[in-house]
């Protein structure tokens, strides 16, 4: 699990900064919606979707969740700070210690992805991740 955590932390900022993987909600929409609660939802969805087999997210969903999270983090002033990891990713990974987390948080992922689509985002990959 620690390896997954480290890989996500290392890959997320670099890939999320590149808006070319999927269409993300625009900056004006993000500015209206950006709150610590939304960032928490996005990070938890990412962590659960990457670590709970029954709720695995695909590359397009991952790019939408992490890309939007990066924009929300920037909007609320935590992007690139230790607060991002300490206040958002740390607690999200700690949730995995509870065996019920996958079943309580997993179903929320699809709802959040749908909400991001309503905000103008999409899960269709515009190009493969890593290119």
C-alpha cells in the first residue's frame, strides 16, 4: 500500500498539471466550486479507486479526478504545499485502514465523476497517459 501511495503522490502532480489527458472543468467553474471538502472528495475517490478492487477507476476517470483535484488545490491555495499531502492524501490513505472504507466510499466515485462531467469535465482520454 505504501508503494501505491508513493507512486500516486509522485505521478499525480506531473500528470495532473498537463491538461491534455482529458477535458477538465474550466477555471471559472472550479473557482465557484473549490472548497476543502471538494478536494477531500476528489482525493478520497482517487485513493479508493486506485486501491479498492471493486471500485477500480479507469485512466480517464483517474485523469479527471486528479486533474480536477490539482485545479481545486491551486484554487484553495494548497497546491505544491505540504498541506496537500498532510491534510488530504494522508487522511485519505488512512481511511484504507478501515475495512468498510471501500464499500462506503467506493459508490461515491461514480457520482463524483458524474458531477465533474456536469461541470464540463470528461473521462475520454485525448491521448494516452504518459505521452
